[in-house]
C-alpha cells in the first residue's frame, strides 16, 4: 500500500508540475497578447487624436523648409518662354482671300 501511495504521489507531482507549466505558458501568451493589443491600441489612438500645438508647430516648420527648398529649385530652372500665339480662323492665306464688304 505504501508503494502505491508513493507512486501516486510521484505521478501527482509530475501532473501538478505539467499543469503549472501549462498555466504559466498560457499566462505568458496572454501577457504577450495583451501587450501587443495595448501597443496596437496606443498606435490607433495616436493616429486618430487631433493635432496638438506642438504637432502644428512642427508641421509649419517643415512646410517652411519645403518652401525654401522649392524656391531654390525654381531659381535654378531655366526661365519660362512665352507661349507662341495661336492663330484662330484658319491660315493667313485664307483670310487674305476673303472678300471684303
């Protein structure tokens, strides 16, 4: 009887350890999932929140920088030529043949 009790206690201890390992694994997985979910929610809220004063200040600064770069690029471009005037009403020869009066 004593050997039966010892065998049962030994196997119960192994079962308890395996159960504890399984529970620990579940909690680790749940913790990782919760952390991942928290990170994703933070990201979504950050994307949806209205721009703060500091955000607008940064955007204005960046726009000024872009405007300066664009001005420098435009100064390096060749001067625009005036577009050629389009003649309307046909060719000059056709207008010369048109009867007056």
